[in-house]
């Protein structure tokens, strides 16, 4: 996928995410259909160190608290439209509580 003519892998520092695209620290703006944040993670701190803001400026970690991450089917969070988590709370990381039968 990265070798396609219409794909660029940009690893430079980001200044801001804006409606028209991603503004880099050097001032360039890249238009984007989607952003993939694949930066690694700490299993016990969901989405750390990213700050995700939803409707009315709410920050996701304030909504979740320190250890109360919740998402519908592990994918979406109410009040955060267009935000989808591939491996969200209580999904494939094997850190969710389970019951034995």
C-alpha cells in the first residue's frame, strides 16, 4: 500500500489537525481522507498519550477516567463522532475480565 502512487508516508512533526488537512510544524498542509495513529500503546492506559476531543470540547480521558475505558462493541464512544477504535476497551488485548463456564 505504501508504494502506491497516491500514498505518502509522512513522519514529520504535526502541528495541528484541521478540517482542510494536517498542518505540519514546517507549515505544509497535507489533505487526508483518514488518519491512522499507530504509535504503540500502554495496555493499562487506553490511547495514552494521545488527547482525543469530542463534541463540546470534551477530552476522552476525562470521560473515561483513569481506568474506566468504555466503548460500544469496543469501537465507538458516544459524543465522539467519526472516532473509531480498532482494538478498543474490552477487545483483543486479553486484559478484559472473563467468566469461566
